């Protein structure tokens, strides 16, 4: 997606976490709802439950998954999700990336459960949340985020 209109700082922060999250952001994006807890309940291992929960918060916050590096999240998010899941040692999340397909499989499961879809503009670039009025995007398709 073209980002020439962004400042250097904005472009560097585009589609990624920058800095720590506030309590309000953690509660707004990383609070696990009933659907999330039901999905997480069938995951084996604390690392998979924690990684899955982080994937849910990440897609809510960024508008897309971090499937290439799903642990590129602020540590405060890891601790917050671990607390909700009663994971005593949040550092177990490091094992989440041992099997690379896991993050992709979890993203597909989350998409299906929440009805998230990938949005593509006519030129083939992903549409990011917040660009509702961008030319070429159809607001009737729900361009609320690229997932």
C-alpha cells in the first residue's frame, strides 16, 4: 500500500506496534471475550493458548495478523493476556513460533470465528483500517481493516 503521504515516523509505525500499550488499549483490544475463550479452551499448551490470544488482540489493534512474527507485540500485551488465561509464566509464549504454520492456522480460525475478511483495493494492495474514504475502496464492503 502506498504510504508516501505519511511522515517517516508514521511510515515506520504503519501496521506494527510502537512502544508500550496503555491500560485502556489493553482492555479495549486484548480483553478476551467469550468467543475467544471458547476457541482458546481447545488449544494444547500454554504457549498456544497465549499465542492465540495475542493473535486476537493483534488483529483487533492493528487490523491484521502478525503471522510472520506473531510475537512482535509489546510485553504488556503478553502479560495482560497471560493473566486472563492463568498462564503463570508468560515467557512460555516463546514456544509459540516453534511450528511456523501454527500462527497461520490460528489466524484462519480467528477469521472464521469472527467473520474477518481480507480486503483488497482494485490495485491489489491491502486496505488498512482508518482509510475508509480512500479512493478506490468501497465503503459498503466494510473496509474497517485488513485482516
